[in-house]
């Protein structure tokens, strides 16, 4: 087993895969954090905008759909990541392991 591990870690494709997966994960984390922190900054510095009613006679302020939108946005980002991880990342990982077992 150690021999396979050594061949996997010595494979340049493995290092490319790790770098690509890490870059993708970092980008997705930054985009997700930007959405959350952007909303928090909006709450902190522009409460008046968030408190604006959505229409005449409505009780819902604009902050509610924006907050729900942030949550839905991060759920979609998670779905995108999981979909890519379950297809491309898993397939690449399996190919590298198969190559090392030869």
C-alpha cells in the first residue's frame, strides 16, 4: 500500500490535481464569504436601505429577500462544488490511483 501511495504522491498529475482543486475551493470560499460579509457590511453601514419597504402598504423590507438571496446563493455555490467534486474531481482522483496501481 505504501508503494502505491509513494507513486501517487510522486505523480505530477496528482500535484496538478491538488493545485487545481485547492484553487477552485479557495475561489468558491472567497465568493461565498464575500456574499455573507457583503450582507453583514450592508447591515452595518446601510440599515436605511435594508429597512426600505418593498412597496406601498407592504410590511416586508428589502433586507429580507436580500438575506434569503445570500442563503440561496451559498446553497447554489455548494451544489456547484459538490457536482464538480462528484464528477470531475472523483474521476481524476480515481484515474491517478489506477495509474499508480499498475
